[in-house]
């Protein structure tokens, strides 16, 4: 029996472990892949208070080491289901908890087109700063209109031969400064289209089809249409909004009295490293306090 | 077994070996690559049915291009010189074990 089981070892989950781990309680962190979550993809973190600059990998590793030093157990197992009575079923085992903190984060939203999964790494990418350098001198498209998409366009414009930018005809007014910067790039062409309807190519991506049957030849496609949570497996026990984010009135409690939430996976206005670690700290201290009450 | 770094000129002789060969294509600036490499080290220690190597794609651009690698980490599994499986992105230790089965 564990006092607290934390699902997810990103910044929110590990911070929860850091706070809970400093008590005499028995804590388990369950992680499906690797610690660190999405922050490991960040080349540079420059907006974390008190740290001038650090790579996402270093940040995550320091946090992980901090948690390990407290003797918190971390297991690499995928959670398949949580029951009402706080039984946690994973790919390897079954655990019983007195309380659970869900910190499963979010992942890049997919287009859900046929062949999309198959072409990841063969032309399709969700991370321009990770994979952009493989497209030196080539032609790419960027789908999306939020801040990340605009930054991707600018980043890629300096590396590749040509960037087709597809802002899906949505307003990108909030980021007017970036839009102005894009306008100054000679190798960026803006394409008016609502979405991509088809991905074409034999062994790799060669062409994309847009609405109205317009086709563009590309070597790469960067999809930057936001994030989506991974909470399907919890919907039997807690409430979520229509996008699958966990609903929490006060930012910590879910609709189940002993299940708490932290980080990107909850309904919130700002998904950042600073807010994720804040959530983790609050969720852990609340869970421990309510165990003692 | 140790995970050896491949030099571009050794490529052919390494992948043409009999049996299974896993190549971890990485770059020093790639966070997810740094996460997967200790997993591969662990697996290599306890596995004798597969040989493990890593390839820095920034130093072997031609190989990366020939294999159409345009995202990292990419894991290439060869068997008797033939490319059998390709895995792109960060995977779990379990998925990694599954890959070399």
C-alpha cells in the first residue's frame, strides 16, 4: 500500500514527488517512458525564476536526482486503469494507493490523418527545434498559427530552402510581432487553407494535399496545432472537459476526493514549467494534509 | 556489452555483421536522445543476443541521409545486414526490449 501514487514523471509529477518525498509517507512514481516529460525537448529554458539558462534535459535530470536522493520509488510502467477504490493497474503490476496525483501532462496534437503515424520521422515532425536541422536546403511546411507555430516558421526559415506556412486561416493577431517578422523572410510563403486533408508519398512524405485539392511538394511537414492531454484511461473515475483536460475547481482537487491533479493535464490558463512545478507542490502538500485530517 | 560509437567509415562492416545490430542514431543537442541512451546502456548490459552501437548523425550526415533519418532519436535494427525495424522518438524501456526481440 502506497500513501501517494504519482502518475507521470514530468516537472509536475517529480515536484509532487519532491514535496511528498520529504515526509515519512510511502510514495511511488509511475512513468510510462522516461522522466522529464516535454521539458526535455527544450534546448534552453530562460524564463524559470532564478535560473539564467539551463537545458530542458539538465533541468529534468537535476529534478530527478533530487527526487531519487529522497529515496522515492520510481517505476517505469504504463498505467492502464485506475479504479474508484484507488487501485492502479499498470502493464506490469497492480498497486493500491491512499491517494493519487495525476500528472500525465499533454502531448502534441495530431492531425489524425491516415499514414500520419507511419510518416513520423519520415518527413513528419512535431518539433522544429528537434528535427529542423535534417531539412537543410529542403522544402517544408508548417501547419499552425499559435506562438509555437510562428516560432517554428522563423526557426526553419533560417535553415531550410523554403517554408510554406499554413495558418489555417485562423487569427494569429495575438502574435502580430512574430507575424511581422515572418513577413520579412523571403523564403516563407503563406498558404491559405483550413487544413491538410491528405499525406502523400511512398516511403517518405513527398506531398501534402490541402482543402480544395491543392497539392504542395514538401520534404517535411511540421505540425504545430497545439497540445492534447492523455487522460482517456481516467474517465471512469474523474471528470474532464470536452478536450480531455481534467477539471479541477481549485486547481488541485478532481471530482474524486482522493485523486489530485497537477501540471499541463488539468484545465488551466497557462501551461508553463513554473506553473507545472507549482501545481506539483500544491497537489502533494494537499494530498498529504488531507490524509492526516 | 558496451554500446560502441560508430565512425562513418566503419558503418558497412558493422551493420553487415551476422545476427542483430541495434544502432542508436543521436545528436548531442537532442534531449530525448539523452534520455534513451541510458536505457540502451542498461539493455546492452543484460543482452547478448544483439550488438549495440550509437551513431552521431551530425558527424555522419551521409548515412543519416541514406537512411532517410529526419528525426532523432531513431533506432535502426539490422539482422544479418538487413534493416528490419526502425523506431522514431523516445520509447519506454519495455518498448525498447520489444524492438530487439
